[in-house]
C-alpha cells in the first residue's frame, strides 16, 4: 500500500498569500490534511520580500491548525548562520547544525515560546534547508513538545534517537506503488505548471493521501542506517560530479 503526505514550506507573515491559497483550496477540496512548515519569527530577507506584511498571520495559522492541518515548527528565524550540511548533507547552510548546544537550545526555546504565546501546538520539527545535527535533537528533546522530525531519506517512517522521523524524499508528486512518500512544495516559488501537475495528481490519487496521525513508525535498523548513508553519499557524489563537469563546460552532459 502506498501513502502520500504533502508538506508546504515557509509560511511567514510576508507571504504572497495568493500562491498559498490555491494549495489550501486544492487540499480542502479533497479533504487532505497537509503539513505546513511555519516560521516562528522570520528574519530571512528573501521571504520578507515575497509580499506585504499580514497582520492576521497568527489567526491564519490558528485557523489552519483548527482545520486539521499539521503545523510544523520550521526552525526559529529561518536565517542561515553557518555553512554546515548537518545529518543529511543536502544543503551546506544551516540555522542550527554546527552551532554549540547552548545556542541551539536558545533558538529552540525562543521558537517554542512564540508558538506557545500564539496558541500553536506542534508535535513536529522541520529544519530550514534540511540541516540540523544531534545537538538540535538534544535541544528539541529538552525544551519542546516535538515528537516527530519531518526529514530523512528512507521510504517509511521510523524511530531514531527517541523521535519519530517522517522522511521527505521528493520535491514534487510522483506516482509510487508502495511505502510512504512526502512531497515537499514551496508555494512562493512553485510555478503554475508544477501546480497544475499537482492538481492532476491529487485528482487521480487523493485516496492515498494520509495525515501524520495515521502513520506507523518502525525501529531504525542497521540496514536502514546503511541504506540512508548510501543515499546521502550517492547524492553527494552526483553533486560533485555535476559540479566538476560544469567547470569543464560540459554541464549539459552532466544533467
Ligand atoms: Zn524553509
């Protein structure tokens, strides 16, 4: 049996809401409960430039929560402070990975305090740029109610370091026959073409979409460890080869 989850990243008070509302309408039409990566205190200049300031930001987040959408704590400020690729080595920039534990604890505490002030309950952590490390996990364990981390490269949810992990493997919907897949969209940069493909996919596959509460988690085994690290380093190797080829002017061949 196949299960799909969908995650939208980078909700903040300066979104271009038109780009988000089309997703919300689509989900509501098919009764899909997505994961929304909500930034507690956005300081990312790129995201600050997306739209006008929304004075009803937190009431909107509470409304989404009430509808059954799963709100995830998307870091603290979404500000990359350090060049570090963390556990998954997907991007070499981070708000958390590589910083001392006490700094990460302060960030987690500040993010939790904002959510608490605004009446947002979340069991879920979503690291900006997929970058975090063991200290982030320790900080979450000590200072938050987070139980689940939305990240990873396996094909089904698992338990590791005392947390549930829901892997996030795809940036766009792809038809699969088994396992659990998270499609990770960024509404601010999503093109009409990509959105139309998602509309079609959901019309045909909406019955396979599940919410976080419907998942089952299995223990993380040595085989899982080997699989995950193989995927991490294969991905890295591909990036290095592409980079080398592009330096020698054969980028098209590398794609
Ligand atoms: Zn983000």
